[in-house]
C-alpha cells in the first residue's frame, strides 16, 4: 500500500507526463498537420479555448478583478489575456498556471477546463470546497483532493463488489423449506 506522499508524487508525475504529451501533440499537430486536419483541430481547439476562456472570465468577474489587473498579476499582456477569454487563443499549461495564481485558484482547475487533466471523481461540491478553502496551502489542497478521490474510488469498488456478491448469492440455489 502506498503512503500518501508516494501517491501524490505518482500523481504529480502522471500530470507532468500528460502535460508534456499534450504540449508535444499540440506543437506537433500545429507544425505538421494537413489543411483538413488543421481545420478539424482548430475547431476542437477553439471549443476548448472558448470553454477555458469563459471559465477564466467567470472566475475573474467573481473575484472582482479587472482584465488589466489579472494580466499584470499573471505576467501576460492585456491583449493576450483578452484573446484567451474570448477563445481566440489556447494558453499553454504555464500560462494557465500563471492565470490561476493571479485568480488565486488551483492550476488543476484550469487544467481540467482545458482538457489537460481528467475531471475529479466524487462530489463536485466537495472538490470545490477543498479547492476554495483559503486556509489550506496549494500542497494541502492537492493532498486532500487525492485522499478524497482515493476514498471515493475505494467506496465505489467496495459497493460494486458487495453488489456483485449479493447478486451471486441471490442466483445460487437455496435449499427450500420443503426439502429440509
């Protein structure tokens, strides 16, 4: 059984390799794709970019931060951030992390919106509560989210195995009262 630290290290390694793979595939598809593939890819990128940009705008408005203030705190230009919010540009993982710092939210949240990370399992309200708790450091949030996901997976697995064993016991022949 893994310790929580080992588990988190493994997850971080997985995330890094996914980010590297996605960044490489995006760079490769832009550099070497044919016109038809570019068109299909551009449509897909546009949809994801639009979703990420809309989410960033919602978070910025909720935090009552101007576009200019966020651009300054994230270290990106005002026009670039505006293009990201409008879905005209797809930001890199590094830019997403900078924007997340500027918004004081988890970079993981933006990675999920951008499709770089898979969505968290479990109750979205619980995940959101952990992510929004300002009393926790980013590291503590990540550890809590990993532990929560582990418990959710274990609970689902145990529930599924209980259901399977219950179904199997219901199908097995039971001695009837008459034969006894």
